[in-house]
C-alpha cells in the first residue's frame, strides 16, 4: 500500500491535533510535518521533500492567506492542496479555488469525508464537500464579462450536466429525461471526454462558470 505524505498547516494547535488523530486512523497516511504559520510552512517545504498534500486553512490573516496558496505552488508545484476552513464568504472561497487548490472542505465536515478528500486529493482529483458545492451553485459571484464562447455540448448533454450539477444520480436523470440509465452513463462519459475533466466536482464548476444552471 502506497503511503500518502501530508503536511498540516493551521494556526490552531487543537485543529492540527484533531486532524492528526483523524488521519492516523488510515494506515496509508504519513504526516511528515505541521506548521502554525506561513513562514514555518514554507520553511518545511524548502527543507524536506515536498509532501503529496498540504492540508491548510488559508482564512487565518495572522498566519495563512490566499497568497500562501500561490507560495506553495511556487515552491512545490507537484504538491496538491486540500483546504479545510471555516470561511463562508463565497467570493473568498471562489478566489482560493482559482488559485489552484484541489479540494475544499469546511471545518464542520466529518472524519469519513476528510479521509475521502485526502485520498482523492492525493490522486490529483478535486473534492468539494456539499456545503462548498452549494455555495458554487448559488453563483452569487457576478461575472465581469459575459462568456460568449459557444459551449461544445449538445442540448441533450447540457440537460444532463444541469441535472448532475443539481445532485441527481443516473437513475433519476434517466427518469427525468425518459432515457435508459445506460444512455445517461454514455452521455456522461462523452461529456467528460469533451470537457477533459474527470470528476463530478469539476463538472459542477463547469456548469457554474458557463451559466448552465441559469438556463432554465
């Protein structure tokens, strides 16, 4: 079993201790370091082999911020970033996602979800908890410019993307559109290939950014 290397970055000692306890339940996760502020974190990344994942809270102005994500990317471009934060400001969340983090959980997420996020992030996948997906779906961030680029998807594919983004499973989508479940899976596979994405979370982001959810 391949070991996943993780560095924890949070100004609160109790949070780091709690995360160590949760991650310690998995036999394939090795915490190689922890940091209480940006300076300590960047020193760790310079001094040791970069971990596969940095787990951090960027919403701690005296210790970590949005710029910390950019610093991590410069020092350790192959390291993936999992955010676990209490931030509930949608614009701030969207901004940090644009900075290149892979995954985002809130501090209300449970142990199982944290472990799932670690394993997904280690593979370079995106993982968002339900609350973060809900924020994205609300689409409260205003667009600076209208996107005039035509979507590469067919009308049917757009319908399927919209329903996936709303949380429907294949069986429910098949019933909604009067299709077979197999046909829904086939469409989904083609959509993923067209958009060069590999997860439902990325598909949700695509739907939000393209305004597909608003096209009723």
